[in-house]
């Protein structure tokens, strides 16, 4: 998936690969040695993962199930994710369409409310 979908999408979007960071959620397939080695070759030390530092010299430790430092990002992915998996998109293009549709269902006030209640004291 990384080689066949992720990398071509970045290259198609004309994003400079040397400015991209990759953050892993910590699922076992995401932290397999073959994946970590591929990411090291592709991104150098620009990887945030629970296992990247122990396997490679570099990257940042990222705890499992971390809510990210961006509450809206965490909330906005968690909210439609459950619905997205029930839709079972056939490919990346269909998945993108569903994600946009599901995110459009989220009202702005709900995001503000989540952000307000998630702030640290």
C-alpha cells in the first residue's frame, strides 16, 4: 500500500518528498521491520512511530493510540472512521470521496466544542 498508493499520491501531488513526515498509528503491520526499513529509505528520519527509533537511528517516538497533538485532526479522523470502514471503499479514489462526504457531515460547532474540551489546563 505504501509503495503502490502512498508514494505515487505524494509524487502526483508534486509534494517534495524531503519535506514529508510519516506518522504511524502503531498497528502491528505498520511497524513491521519491512515497513520501517522502507520508510527509512524513503524518508530518512522523518518518521513518527512507536518502533522506529528502536529499529533505526532517528525519527521520533510516537506512543500507541496517541491522540496526536492536534485534537481536531484526531477527532476529525476518529469521527468518520467508523462509518468509512462500513462503506468498504473499493479503491483510494472511492475512499477519498467517502472521507470528504463524511467530513462534510461534521458541523463546525462540534469541532469547536471538541477543541475546547480537549485543551489542557
